[in-house]
C-alpha cells in the first residue's frame, strides 16, 4: 500500500512520516523545501517529491506515484489563527490541490482539521456537534471540509476529517507554551510568566497523535469527522506543573501575567469514542493479516 504525506517537514508531518515508516509502509513525502526535507532522519527511507501547492502541476496524481491513500497534513500560516490569509490564500490552494488528486484517481483521503471548528463551546466536544468556527483559520478548515465531503462523494472516495486538539513535542512552535517553558528551564530562569492557568484543554504528544493519524488512515471502517484527542481535560497550570516534574525542574509560576485568550473557550476537550472505534478497527485489520 503506497501512502502520500503532504506537509512532510511540518510539525505534524515529520512525525506522521515516521509513524507510517514504523508500520512498514512505503511513503511518498512532499514539501516545498527539499533542503529542509534532507535534514529529516527519515529522508533516505522515503520517495521525496518537492511540491508547492501554489504551482499547479499536470498529471499530479501520477507524479506522486498514484498513492492509494493520502494524509494531507500541509497548512501554512500558523499559529496566526486570525489572519485572513487562511481564507483568502490557503483555502483555495488546498481545495484546488485536493480536487485535482481526487479527480485524477485518489480514493482515500485523510485531512487534518482543528478543534477550533467547534467555536466557543465549552465542555466535551463530539463530532456530531454543528461547527461554529469564529476565526479565519477554523472557518477555512470548516469550508474545506464541507467542500471535500461533496467532492469525495462525486469521486467515490473515502474522506476522513481528523480534528486535532492541542499537540506538543519536538518541532513545536517556539512560541508555544511548553516550548517557552522548556526554554526557561534550559536557561536556568527562576520564574515563568503565564496566564492564570485555570483554562482546561486537551493535550497529546505529537508523536502519539501522528501514530493515531497513521492508524486512522490505514483502516477504512471509520470515516467522516474524527477527533484526535486524549479525551481528558487538564488545566494549563497542571500541564506546566507536570512538565516541571518530568524535567525535574523548579520554577516559580507567575500566574496571571498574560490574559486568557479571547478566541477560545475556558474549558473544552474532545470526545474520543469515535477515535477509539477507528483505532480498534485498525487493530482488528492487523489481527486478520
């Protein structure tokens, strides 16, 4: 089974490629920057095809090796969730790219969405809730999903739309919370500025999320919208304290220095029941081989 991974050098993509290779699958990896791709430890193990979504390519599906499945993990402009770029530039580029793949023969497509598609709802977020995105990034993702649902039906293809919750780990944005905390620890600081820390979120290590994405894509029983989450809320303060224990570090937390973000609710996490069914379907598939 041949697998295509787009955005292969990104935060999620680099781990997604490794997860698929660890399952023994041949991977075609794409990204704009081949020089950056060559720095990835997996580069000698994949077929790498440099690709810029903004540069149309004829016979794209064939150029990419006619993959049986595609994990579309590419998306630029993050973490600027409020930038109109997502709607004005990203959305049409990704729509055209995926339309071409589906039109030329792709029959199984996994695309990563975002928990921000749920909008300002609090509590446990389940896939059957009506989306209510209220920033350009989430709106662009929601519009892409709605378009692909129809395009996949026309093409006779299976679509898996995987909503990612909060990820952390190697390759994360240096401005993200845990990256800043790790930097403060490494620099030997005695304190760390943060928000009040009482907001609840759903966090996963990025390598765990990537392994789940690979398994979701490789089974065909569970499709549609799927949350990729832990299913367990944790306050940001407790997340930071957990990280300090893991690093055997001690920092004074300066709580309340930064305001709570006004573009996300105070308390939310994902319902992981459908995710569990998808992972069980993968395990069952492996058990029958």
